[in-house]
C-alpha cells in the first residue's frame, strides 16, 4: 500500500511540475524552439506623439561608469543578464523591466524620416534601489538616432523596481536588443 502511495505522489509531483513549466513558457508541447527575445518596434504610420517627443539627438556615448559609482560598488556583487533571459531567478524581474520600457518606447522621428532601420544593443546597470547607474551602446545599429533612442528609453523608464533581496546583488547589468524596422 505504501508503495502505491509513493508512486502516486511521484506522478502527481511530476505532472504538476511539467504543467508549471508549460505555463511559464519553459516547455513547449508543440516542439517549437524559442527565438531570442528581442524588443522590436515596427511602424506603419508615424504617430503624432513621436513628432512631439523627438528632439535633436546627441551621438551615443560608449558604456562607462562614473568614478563615484565604481568606488561605491567596488566590493559588492553584480551579475550581467540578457533582458530576454529565461533564468528562473531573473525572469519575473526582467519581464517588469521590459514592460516598463515597451510602454514608452517609440521610433525616433529623425530615423523615421530617413527610413533608418537596425538593431541597437544596449547595456545598462541597475542599483539595489532600482536607479540607473550606467548605460551605453554595446553594439551600434548603424544609426545615431536609433542608438540614442534606445538609450533614451532605457533611461526614461527608470527608476526600476529595487533588486529583490534574494538576488543578493548590489548591481544588475542588463543587455537589451532594440530592433527598429521601418515598414510602409
């Protein structure tokens, strides 16, 4: 009798774990592979809001930290993750950040007028409190307007939620890909 109870318990546990993995997107019954998670913006018609928001943009500056942030965080722990990471430890926190960015992300007006397209890869660092410590372009899209637009949205979406205590980090570095595609 106890052997049957043990087998039933194991089957119930296995079934519930598979179900949870399926719901969270870590398992797919259809056998499809997951594509890399890239933020994408496509535009069919210019939006009136975009014209108001875009001003003359400066050239993107390379990723760097100011001296004060380096000294304050020298002995503390940090990690670097991709915004589309499926690491169970970070996935919930990263989803919140992605939503916060997507809500305000627009196609830069100057790039729209020039029909520029490309993918900008940005790295930004978040402190324990959710403040931006640093941000910069890791790989250029080939357009200063698109690069600056990606940096601007990362900075404008801040502050982010404080880092969860279970991360045990003083700083989280996030790499995000911003894909701009112009379609008529």
